[in-house]
């Protein structure tokens, strides 16, 4: 059982790729996306979409998709595994960059960090801690290996 935590679902390339790969996974296991809102679905989903608060009782693997959702995953008590999937190096775009907050997130040993590319792996490993898990664009087969 896999759960993905995100702030809001919108119709953009990032969510299109994520939905496409999660649809593939949903043929093999229960898949849930926990979100605070849905503006527009990028494609038809074969998995369940629930309110983000429901992630707090998810018992499978729980994956954060950004810095904000990582707070939810980190505080959740029930998942058997907690991951932070970095599709983007979003902290570099923050206007009010709080180095201590970002460091605390990446140094949290409860969260396994998964990155999208070898270049991201190199950046995160040099700045925060070694990362060994790479999953390119939510690729279902690679994601299964990680979870």
C-alpha cells in the first residue's frame, strides 16, 4: 500500500507524469493520494484521492512530494516507511529561505530521501546527507524497488 502526500492537485506536466505512473502501480497495489485540494485532474485516476489529513493514519509507505507535505509525513505515526521524493530542488526557489528548517528536514533520519536524477543526488548528498535512491519521474518500476 502506497500513499502520496501533496498540497494541491493541478493539471501540469509534473502531476500528469505522477498520475500516469501511479495508475500503473494501482494495478498491483492500493494507491492513495492525499491532498488539500484538487483544482483539476491531469488525467483520469485509477487510485483513491483523499483529504491530506487522512495521511496521518496511512499504514503503508507514505511519500511526501515537497517540503510542506514532508512535515505531514514526518509527523505521521503509522506508516511502515516514510519517504521524501524530490522531483525538484524547490528550496532554492523559496523567497524566505530558512536554512535551519530545510536542514532539519533533510537531516531527519525518519525520512528516506529519493531524488529524480543523478544530478539531484549529487546536490543533496553534498549539501545535506548521502542519498542513494533515484527514481526518474515517478517511474513505477523504479518506485517499487524503493518501497
